[in-house]
C-alpha cells in the first residue's frame, strides 16, 4: 500500500516584537508572547497553539471513534499539558474529562483515538523539520 501524501500550509507573518499573524485557509490568528517574556500578550504563544492542536485533535479523534463504534458520548473536554525542558517540551499529558461516568468501552476508545489523532501521531514520530529560504519571494508585506 502506498502512503498517501498531502500537505497542510500555514503562513505566519511577523509584524513586530514577538508578534505574528497566522493565516490558514480562510482563518487568521494572532500569535504573541506574554508581557513577562517581552511580548504584548496579543495572542497565545506558539507552544500554546501546539497544545491547542494536540487537545483538539484528540477530542475530535475520540468523538470520531466513538461515533464509528456506536458509542454515545456526552460533551467532554480534553486538556493538554506540556512540560518544558529547555527550549522544547519533554512530555505531553492528555487528560480526558467525560463529565460523567465513562462508558464500558472507554479504554478501547482511547486506544483507537490515539491511533487516528494526527497530532499525537506526528509528535510520536518526531518528523524531520527543514528550513530553507524562498527562492522567489513575493513583494514585502
């Protein structure tokens, strides 16, 4: 079986200090550092967006596998906690709060959700990160 390859593209445009605007499809988000780190606190930090991606992806994955398996879940929350070790995270913890008693199949659902969560799978595989200059830059923004 051939691995399916698609790309996701996000563009961040630096404006000043530690602030940038990020565009993805038709959406725009602000990224900044807190004032204590020299930013203006105009938006979440990049590392917080990483935790946003992890928590939301796992929540969607859990909802997906529960629906696929015919298990009804009430609205639930997934909290992602990252532990810093220097300029990176050393670990991530996901905590699922179902808001009530778990269904009997919950452990199986958690395992299945982990298998289909793109973000946790990406972090587990430690993908290569390359950096290069745009050889045909557009006009200055």
